[in-house]
């Protein structure tokens, strides 16, 4: 990936994106993570979604 924000950033970005789709008001930290996610290339966004999906399948969060 061209830009790396770490696994925690990836997870937070994914969760923030999901919450925003439900009409949840974002905190400033969540909005910043969402902006960072949107700044990624489309390929990097896809890679992040796969990474989070893989983490969900082996973890409890």
C-alpha cells in the first residue's frame, strides 16, 4: 500500500465508514480517519477492506 496508517487506523477507518452510513454523527477523530481512508487510492481502499475482513474472521471485534 502506498500510504500506511497501521492496522488500528484501518479498523477505525472501516468502522467509521460503516457508522457514517447509518447517520451516526462523527467525532473529529472519526472524521479525520475517514478523510485519510478517502485519500487512499481505490486499490488501497480495496486492500484495506480485505484486511479488515480478514481480521474480523480471526478476531473478536
